[in-house]
């Protein structure tokens, strides 16, 4: 366990250093990206799939921006650090290294403000990640990358290319063989149309590095069964947003 925690810490430091040097993967650099060589866990899902609720339930705090349309417009590298029991929870941003946030509503606002600083107040997206570290006795040492939600249509104020731009950005993360994919799909929609599952199948056809997460179980039609649609991945996490509790179901790869 100590060796694994040390490895996670090393990867975290390399990710932060890469970002500060302008290397965040998916660029047009002539040299291979160190960022892309690092192991990662990418969170992928369509808009309004419950992606934010899954991440917040892992952390145990409400800290992500909410709203309609494309809310996540830059990758968010979320580094969780477990601290001693009884210690105060706080957050730090890489772009504000000397400031600690103990108010998580202020964390939400800073994510929004930092996104706007890079993209303006338009609805454009940017591949430059935001690094957020959360220190808490209630988390495990883990790093997750929250990516913009996949969409099928552009909304007002966005170019028609936004659909392909988002998918291309997501692909730069999930197509790497050392990336674990958390594919988020709402259980109250047809799993066959899930953008996350579709993309995961394309880049990981054997399902060896894909974990499915079915959200919104409390919104499923009466008489339906989540197990009937959860045979897409090796493991499926089932989460009900009404009580924010997980259950895990092991499945066979189809």
C-alpha cells in the first residue's frame, strides 16, 4: 500500500510539472508527451449523465459547477489526498499555490472563474487542464480527470464543430492504453445510445480498462432492471443520486 501511495504521489507531481511546462497531452508537439505516458483515470459521459454527482459523491463535497449546456469546458485534474482523521478538509489549485480553500462553494466559483479566464465568457472549450487538489480524511489517494461532457448538438453561441472538438479532446485521454475509463451512463436512458459506452467500446473493445457507472437509478421506470443493461464492462458501479450510495456488480465481458 505504501508503495502504491508513493507511486500515486509521484504521478501527481509529474502531472503538475507537465502542466506548468505547457505539456498536458493532446497537443501538436513534435516530441512525445510525458503527460500521455502517465497512468490516468478519465471520467467520461454525456451531458447531464450524472458525472458531477459521481465525482462529488467520491469526495463527499459539493464543489463542481452545475447548470445547463456544457458546464465542464476544461479538463479538471482532481487529485485526492487522504489526511489524518480529524484534520480539516481543504482544497488547493495549481494556479493559486499559496491559497487554501475551506469553503467548497468558493472552489466551485474558482473553477468557473478559471475556466472563463482561459475561454472568455463564451461557451468555447479549452484542452488546458485545471488542477485541483483536495485534502481530506474522507477520501482515498486517487487522481481522476473530469472531461467535458460528450454532446450531439451545438447550443447557441457555439460553433458547429464543438461536437467533434469535445470528442477529439476526450479521445486524446481515453485512447491511451494506460488510461482507465469511467464511462458514466444514466440508467433512465437506453444504454445502447450511451455516448460514453460507445466511445469506450471503440478505444477499448475488450473492456479490459473500462468501468461502467450507471447513475440515476432512482429515475428508472418502474419494473425495469439496471442489471439488464449493465453487461457492457468488466465492472459496473450502480449509483442512486437520491442517497448517493454505490453498489458494485461484477459482470462478464460480452
